[in-house]
């Protein structure tokens, strides 16, 4: 896929950089509030769990909310301690693609629940969502101070889960999205989830072009490491 070469932009003093810092502050606040919301939901669900005969759906829902809360809170913290910016796209579109790829799945929860599904289907979906979120927390912790939502070069991570695939965090997030999709299954939510998958692929394209330009070692790493599925893609 041909595209213009990525252009770097260093953080500069003055209004632009102050605006960036203000936006990051707002985003951190939103993430912290969302983490608190999920934490509250987890507490309310755990409070209703019967210890002698726990409801599997209620228990898995509580664990998923706990994991989501930890994930969002970890993201907010990493925004504060990230490595200095080395390069990013000057164009707006790569950032729009990344933001849509990150937050579009949350719109699925605004649709009516798929109550006609069996209890087993809901339990399996909850387990898939929980596994994806738990894996995302682990990967995000490993990514650490190199974390960013929009395509940016801050540090190159090629160890841990990044030894196996180049974008493990997106794999984990999409796995969680598939679990959530089942709970709200409809033609519209399927379309949203497919659009998210396409946007994440485009996001990978942007990130890889930028990392290849900034870090000479990335090209060799990309040659020997699968993008998202070892042996397939």
C-alpha cells in the first residue's frame, strides 16, 4: 500500500505543546473516570455474588469490569510517565484512524443486549472478553513507557509478547471486542467490529512506517516477526 512518508514533529515550546499537554490531561481524566466507573460496577456485581452458588455470568462480568478498570487506569498512568516523543505524523488522518480504532468498540455497548442468546453463549463471550482484557493489561504493562495511542515513536519494544507478534496489544484488544460483540450481537454491531478491524490494520500500517523510519532495527525485527498471527500474517 503506497502512502506518503511519515513526517516527524518534535514537541515544541509554546502554545502547540501546551495544547497537547492539556489534551493529554483531559484524556487521563476521562480514562480515570472510566476506570472508576468499571471499578464501581465490579464492586456492585461482586457484592451480589452468592458464595455458595455463584452466578457464572455475574462473576465473569465482575472480573471483566475489574480488568477493564485496571487497564484504563494503567493507560492513564503511562500517559504521565511516557518516554519523550521522538517522532510522529504531522498529518491529522493517522491520529484519527488510531483514535477510532481504539474507541469505536465502546459504541457497541449502546446497542440493545442480545437477550435471545443462550446462557452458555454469554458465558463463553464473557470468558473471551475477560481473557482479551487480561492479556491487554499484561501487554500494556510490558510496553510501559513506550505506550501511545496515536502513531508515535517513543521507544522500540521487541521483547516479551512482542517477540511473537509486532502488535500483540491490538490482538488482545480485538479479542476482547469480539467477546463484547456477542453480548450485543446484531448486524450493526458486527459492522462496527469489522470497521474496527480495518482501522486497526491501517493503524498498524502507519505505525510500522514511522517506526521503520525512526528505528533502523525495526526493519529486521519486522522481517522475522509476524504482524498479528505467527505463521499466517
